[in-house]
């Protein structure tokens, strides 16, 4: 029953991580520390390297005792540094542990993302939980199961061969003998648990899965449905105050003067200014706001110039920096473009968008006997711990970060600003402090999915075969920049830019932009050679897994009946797109309807096929795929951050329209299961096909080619 | 400048003295420890803060505390009866209608409010009632299934719904 985990056939995904110094430069006074921490505490800089633990790879576990705690009551506690932000990691990791331990799911208690306990499986990013952490937990739990079997074998002098584990008990010992994990929990076997899991542990083959591969319901569902679950913003500590932070009126503005007096005159308010940071804590968030607003009236700012979103794409092109150009070359694309019988060149744009998780950044910080504990919603607890230690200049060992299951991430919560703010304010207030960013804070001071400009060129020979391909991405990232199509001459390049807004990862990040450009352009090439876009793609596609999802989606959608080579405007149109990223494969077909009179259109139906190896939880996978399609529709149709003079012009849900119930089209999904292949993550890649599929459908119907996301109805109207 | 306010929350009488400009949401969360009601935007656009006021859904982030004087507030914590979950809560769990779950209390409370005034809503009526509630995980399909399941549990004779999700066209 051995399953190996072959090297995955993709490289570490480009992450587009924030590379920046600390958010705040504090000058915490010695006196404040002595008051909070007690005398004699050494304040030192503890972190040697800013990104020491940045890689996020699921490293090896030091020993089983770090991963597992066996309760005398039969409950088994499993530890991981991964977080649950709605992607289903808690359930999936619980399933993995239950599968290998041979216990029911409800006997597992999974402790996630507490820097004080458990092994470091890295942060939660890049769809790495499924391919890295699930195997690590399976391996460790399989080792524990083996240990249980071996111990029983020795204790009862029975060969291990006939022994197995079910419901936490060893089976095959004889009817009068009971031996299970609770027995292994005794002191007698404590040493045995302190060993490494080792690499030769046999995990359960996919064909034998009993828990993995099934739609185990979300762990913790009752607590969610009853309101009992405490999200980071719900944590309450004794004596806790609520905090508010003064924000600058525009990006780059410098605080030159402020009088904290009016705020401090209010009852029970603690106010602190430390460098750029100005914060207020009070018994209610309303009182903290009053204090902040009173002080804000006295603030003087030095305003800095900042570009506007109206000039964004020219700005990016003009500010390409590319210290390390990533140019991948195959064949001679320049020559091939010169000699091709037909050449197209187009430019595509994608806007900045915001993750807008339902729960804005939140943190509760508490200082106790010189130690700092912070509960916060972050995908990177270890990095937040480093940020806290660096900002507050205390050793990391004195900092504990706990991430309760949080209200959404989507790649947008990799940073720890709010944790640092709460900790600084708690230090000043000498009480625990809770800060929940406002929606406007989140829309302004979090980071964004980077905007991008993408130039694509393609050359066809006289038979309509692609002979040259060029794809240059300015700013938005290199994920999925390589074309999956067979082309003999290729040049791809990512140019980083000195960009106006703080940017970081997002669900599938640049893959969405690169897939939008590539799949739209493939459609343009197909149209230029008057070919069915499905046929055109298949003719240039060898990758079996990508072909399989493309054919599956097209067949279910009824592509061959739905698609027509239109030469005049029609009210109904269909489009498709496909792609691969992070080891998984997606194809998406969309049907849209144009309202000629109103100059608008509506997405009627989406059919998407997705394959990510062996399916570990079909229920959660379905939810991830549907969620990606609908979230992707937001970025495709409406979402766009606009800014001017250093201000975000639409920092509210009333001004930044995200998908709602009525925006959901009919959705059909095909989850292609490949039990013969390693499982990879599914929370990101299903988002990349929807935007180009819709844009291509719009072309099919209205003969209008949209090359900029979001697709605005205005673009459609302008063409009529 | 505090005022005295008196109202019931989940059947319990509450009397408190507070700044009249505070919202019902803040009082529930910060004074009464009822953190099941969430803040997602503070401008009434996401409805994570939905509670029932005299039986009707309201946005507690836009409801000043003085508005609830003498009235009846129900929050997510008060929906269960005698240790049993409300059928709408059951339906959300059964359908797996949650990803991060932050929007779920607001969704459930809004659904309870809808079913109280209209036990057999049509699909259009469901969409009208819930369109203001945001789910950024975009799990709208399963949430709709949960609402439909809740409707059926009120009216079991209703026929089963299609396995497809989304809006019928």
C-alpha cells in the first residue's frame, strides 16, 4: 500500500510577494517597555533576515510529537502552521490525518496557525497546502499508525502483517485484546513519538482511501452557523480596548504636526504617536473613533504627488524597471514573425483589483509578563511574528501569533500591519487592544492585485498554423506566462515596474492576466484564420491533461452546436478559454446575451472543467471551482480600483461592485478525477478561464473585441 | 451625554447607558459580547451585520442604538430553540453553504426573516431578499441550495430542486 509522491511537474510558482520593509518604524521608549514588560527585560533585535521563512514550503517535520498529540481519551490533536481562510484546508487536512491514522474525522482536533505550537509547514499561499502539507500530515500520521501497529505487535507478540487500524484501534489482535492510540498516549511510549517520521513511511493508496476522496462536510460548520466561531475580529480579552488608527489623507503624505491633546482629553482614551503611527484606544470602537477624529482635526500633512488610474497603463510602460528580466526564448521568434504569412499584434490591460475579503484585517494584541500574543487574520503567521519582533524590537521568542479561522484571504492577507498596530497600541494602553480595519482601510491600505499591460504577437503560416509567439507582461506577474500551446518560436518576458499601488498576491495572481491575454489572442488568431476557436486550440495543443479538460468542457457545453462563425452581430455568443497553472488544468465555456438597445450584456451560462489530480474532497472542490468562477466574473466584468491624487476613488462596496446573488449565471462544473496523479491545489487556477471566455463570447456575439479588464458595458456601447 | 436604552435581545431584557450615536452592531458586539453578528463594511452594503428587529431583517451597522428602544432584537445566537438549531441553520450546514463563513450569520438571519414573512418564496423572491448579502468566497450556489432546503423543510411537499446551481434563465 505504498504511494510515492513523485516530483511535481511544475516549479515553485511565482508569488509576487511584497518585498518591502516594515510598515512602521517605531521608536518605542524604554520607559514604556519597562512599564509593560517589567524591569530587566532585554530589548534586542532578534530577526537576522527579513525573509528567512518566506519560502512557505512544507518542510520536514522535526518529530511526530510536534505534529501529533495523542489524548488518553482517544482524541488526537494534529498541528499545522497552515491557516483556514475559507479554502477548506481545515477539513482537508483533518481528512488527511483521519485517513492515515485510521480514526473517524470527529476524533481529530486540528490546531492551525499557532506559532507557539506545531511544526512549520510554511504560510498559506500558492495552492501549496494540498501538494505539500497534505502529504506531510499523511506521512506523519501514517508513521504514527505504523508505530501503533508495531507497538501492539511487540506487546502482544503478534506479527505486524495481519494487523491494521480502524476506529483508532488495532485490528487483528484477537477479540479480547484492545489496543489503540489512547494506549499509545501513555508515558511508556512517549519516547517512541519523539522520532522522525522518516521517508519510508507507507501512506494509503488512493484506491484504498476511505476518508480522503469523500465530501466530508466543513469541519466547524456548526460554530459558523450559530455565530459561535470566533473570527480574529471576534476575539475578546479581559480588559480589552478597541483601537483606531489615524490614516494619512493620501498615499505618500507625511505627518508634520498633530496635537493628541483633544483626543487625550476624552474619557478613558489612550493615544500614542510613534513615528508615522498614530493610534487611539478606548473602551468602545466608537469612542476610539471620536478620539481619532478629534486628533485628526489638528493634523498637518505634507502631500506627495501620485499618479492617477487614468494614466495607469502608460505609467506602467514608462516605469518598467526589470532588474532581472525574465525572458524565455525558444527558436527565433523575431525571424519567425518576419516571415509569417499573417501576423497579429495586440495589447491587453488588466486593472488593479482588491481582494475585499468579508472580514477586513483584524488583530487583538495582548502583552503579558513580557510576552506578546496576537490573534490576527493572516495567511503568514510566521512572517507576522517576524514583523512584530522587528517593529517592536523584541526577540521573536517572546511573540506568539495565533490565526483563528479567518474571514477570507484570497492571497490578500500575507502582511501583518494590523497585528503591529494592535501590538503598538496595546503597549501604549497597557491593556489588550482589538483593531478591525474599516472597509475603507482595507480598500486603501491593504495591497492590490497588480495591474498589468500585456503585449502579445503571433504569426501564422499559410496553413493557419502558429509559428511564432511573443508575450510580454509589464507589472502584473509571470504566473502562467508560458503558453501551453505548441509553437516552435516563442519569446516570453515579464518586466517588473515601479508601480503606483502596493501590490501582492491574489487568487491565481498574474495567471488571470496572462490567461486573459493569451486566450483572447488565441481567439483573435482563430478568427483571423476563420477557424473554430476550439479546433484552433486543439490543433496546437499536445498536453493531454489540458486537452482533456478542454474537450470535456466543450462537450458538456455543447460547443459544436453553440458556436457559429458570425460575421454580423448576434444577440447570443459563446466563447471558451483554457489554461494551466500550479499543476492543475482548467477549461471554461461561457454563453452571453447582448442587449443591443441598452448596450449591455449578461453572462447566461458558464461550463467549466477542472482537473487537479486525485480529488481529495469533491464537495469542497466544487465550492472552490464555483467560487472561483463567480469571483473571477467580478474581475472580468466590473472590479477596478480607481485612484487619483493619492486617494482611492472607490474604497467602498457601494462604489466597488463585487458579484452578488443576481450576478451568478447558470454554472455547470466538471470535476475531472485523476486518482493516478498527485493531488494539487484547487483554490486558484479555476479562476483563470472565465474572463477570456466571456470576452471571447462577447466577440462572438457582438463582433467587439475587448482587450481590457474589467470589460465595461461602455466599451460595448462605444462600438454600437 | 450617554442615554439609557432598553430593549430585548434574543428574549432577554437589556438596559444600558451609552452614547446615542453608537450602532446596534457595536453594542451587540462590544457591550453584550454577541460577536456572531459581523461587520463587513459599515455602510449597509454587505449585510453581514443583519439582525431581526421586531422580526424584520435590518442592517445593524446602520441602526442607531436609540432606534431599538423598546423593541425586540434577534441575532444569530438566538435562533436555536431548546438546544436545537434553527431549520435554516441546519439547512446551511447540510448544504455546506459556507466557505470562510463570515457572511453566514447574516445570510442565515436574512433567510429566517424572509421565511417568516413569506414561508414559500419563489426563486425570484429569494434573490430579491438576499441580493444585498455579500459572500466574497462567492459560495452563492450552495447558499441558494441551503435556502431552498430551508424552504422545503417548512413546506416538505415542494419538489426537489435541480442539481445545477445559479439562477434559472
